[in-house]
C-alpha cells in the first residue's frame, strides 16, 4: 500500500456505498458494482492498517531496545 492511500476517503466511500446498497431504489447491477468496489476498498484498508500496525510495532521494539 502506498503512502498516498487516504484511509478516511476510503471509509467515506464505503459509507456511501452502504447507503446506496440499503436504498430499495438501487438496481441490482449497481449493487453488484458497489459490492465489488467495497471489497476492493476493504482490502486496501486492511493493507493500510497492517502497515500502520507494523510501523507501531517497530517503533515499540526500537523503544524497548533503547531502554
């Protein structure tokens, strides 16, 4: 995942997708497209969060080594 990933924007897009999917006026073809996009966004968010967790763990390990 690149440093330019915008987690907040991805989450906002997921919220918009959820609203569209819950709308009874949304057609099935649009729901199919939205589900595919949400899977993509969720994967990107997970990758981003894994990267953040790894950075935090690295900093914690460095702190422990320097004590």
